[in-house]
C-alpha cells in the first residue's frame, strides 16, 4: 500500500526527473526512523542527491519562487504535504495528499498554507540508478502475476470461441455472461479496495449517500470469513469460476450455483442494514447481480441436467480457480508483510542509540601492545574518517567481492579510511611478486597505483594457479607485512577470511558497510581514549 506522502513525492520525482527510481526512494523514505515527518522527507531527498532546505515562510513570500517546492497545507482540518509548481500569472499547480491536482492563484493557496515549506534544488540533478537486486525481485513478481492473468484470459478466449454457438444461442446465456462479467468487475473492485488501493472513481462510488461507506463495511468483522479470507475473495472466486464454467458450456452447474448463493444476499443485507448500519455500494451491486441471477435460475431450474463427468469437471475447475487465486493473494500478503517488516526493522536499526548498542556488542579487535603494526592504509586518513580494518586473502573469492565492494565505496565516500591486512602464501611466487609490486608502489607514495594493483589481482581469472618457489627471498617490508597479518589473525582467532572490523569492532551482520558510513559520526564517538586503551592486550 502506497502512503499519501509517497504519492506526493512520486509526483515530484516524475515531474522533474527522467525514469526516477521511485521504488528505491519509497523504500528509503519508509525505512527512515522518523517517517513520515518532515525530517524523513528532507533526509531521503538529500540521500538521493536533491538538495533541500526546510524553511518557514510568510504567505507574501510565496510570489518570489519560480521553481517547484514542497509545502504543508491545511485540508479538512489536518496538515498534509503538497507539491507546488509555480506557474505564470501568480498561479500555482498543486498536488496534495487528499486533494486532486488543481491550479489556483497564490492568494488562494496562501489561505491554506501553514508557513512550512521545503525549498528544492532540482536543476541539473541526476538521481542514482535503481537498485538492480530489488528491481529484479519486483519485475519477477509482477511478471508472474501478469503471466497468470494472460494464461487465464487466453483460456477464457479460446473456450468462449469454441463454445460460441451454445453460449450465444439464447438470451438467458447472454444475460448470464453480462451479469458474470459485471459481478467479476465489482468483486475485483472490492478486493482492490480491501487491499487499501483506490482511485477517485472508487472513492466516489463508495461515498454515495450519507449511509454509504465501503471502508466501514469491509473493515467490519462481518466481512471476514477466516483470518485474511474475506467474503470479497469468495465473491471473486465465484464470479471467475462461473465465467470459466460458462465458457466450457456447464450452464447446469452455473444455474445450481446461482440458486445456492442467494441466502448470502439476505445475510449480507441484514448485516449492513441492522448490524453495521452502513451500506457498501459495491457490495449492493454484487447483491443485485446475485438476486438477478437467482430469479433467472428459478425460471430454468426445471431444465437443469448435470452428468457425473460434468459435475466432476466443474468441481475440479472451481477448486483450481480457488486455489490459484488464494495462492496469489497469500503471496501478495506475504510480500506486503515482508516489506512492512523490513521498514520497521530498518527504522529501528537506524536509530543512533541502536547503532551504538549493536556495534559495541560485537567482538573487539585486539591490538597487542609493543608489536609494530604493518599494513596498507588507503583513502582519507583524517581522524574524522570512518576506519575500516579488512583482513583479506589473495586466494579467496569472497575476499575479492568484499574488496570490490570497498572499492566502489571508496570512490564515492570522502570519509572512509581502509586498512588492509593482506594474507598470502609465502611460497607462491605469484603472490610474492604481486605483493612486492603493490608494496613498491605504496612505499613510493603512489597509493592509487597500489590500490589498482590489488584490484587487478582480485579480478584476474588465473590467480588460483600456484607457482611454488622456496628459493625466492621476499623483501623485509613484505616479511613485516606478512608477520603483522598472521600475528593479528592468531591474536583475534580469525580462522577464515574475509574478516571486517569497523572502528575496532567486528562488522555486524545487521549492517552493510554502506550503512556504517551513514552513521560514521555516531561510530566515531563510540570509543573514547580510555575505552580504546582498555582494548589493548599486553603480550
């Protein structure tokens, strides 16, 4: 379900950027610990490269702006977010959470303006590419649903074509086809409404008259059969399976179903009128169709003829329809529940106090006293930078993937300092010569060349081929580097690589390295000098 705030921001992105990754934007927005406040909106826009400034404005200052901005307005006694686009002639185009898109004068707009706005710098801004992994998941899920729908429509079309003579030979059959189609449309609208999705037309229909309120009826206990199974779901299964039965010329079974379902009409009317005391126009439309079909069924009840084969085939078709629909709904609800759980999880883990608590519970990196530390340091080495200690092996595929991840981050992050502790085979001539070249570049004040040498090594395809040479004498600097890495691995009981530490603590499985960077200020203040000295173990 898309929130009203998300809808407004979607209009902002679509209006100003080509193919914006809105699903990623919505994911970040809903994952913000302060969602749906102004801070969450501002932070998410900033994260996607849209510079913004929340300000307080007087109504007479609105005429100064010639570029789009966000504002909070009062509508129906409540404050809500609006996307405002200035037009010529002191007019603006307005899209808000509850109001339809409209054009009005600045004077009219100022009467509902609360004084809070978000100024945007969107000129020549390029949003990041969509997250490929999440995009693939969405495409796959939607493709499965689309393929299921195409197969269903194809089956219907072929069946109706093959039985066109029988289906269109009498007025009763034609009327039944029309009622089944209308019932399927209304049942689908009820299911969509129950899922929390709606449009302006549905909202209008559901508010016809003072006693009309679809939401009250659909959210009542009488709308539920069992758990998440609603009467609307059974209605959709009924009309869809009836449509399929008619397409294969099972009119006798369809007639029986029209007679069996009529008691529900009486029960539903009683519940809406006397128990809920609200009416659902969509439900009433379905009840009208069921009543019409019941009357038609009574007139042809004497002509019902069902063979055993026809009964078996019809029952099987109804069960397949029910199982298929309920499986799709179950998957959809599971997917939505999983997304909601992700949002809550992300909001929780982004709270600074939670970050500190989780990180401090991880195993601390032991730095033995009196042992010289020899390692390769890359990136920004200022005290304010986030310090990452990475233990990597030259003959480890996972190490290569971790290095490439760090490589991508170090390109964009200005506050990342990476200390590499490289493990290699002291008898492998390939490892030794590669490390000598990397050290030579590093000690010649060419850290970029040294980093590139490591990147090239991890992206080589033939690095697994060993070439042993016990006579090769490594340099003293390389021996020191090897000794430091092996000593720290033993001291910290590191048995498998890669192993990553952030600010002296083992990387938590709850956070990605990119997320550590987002909380670098929190992590930098995590360990004061006293605590840091307590981490050192004398040997």
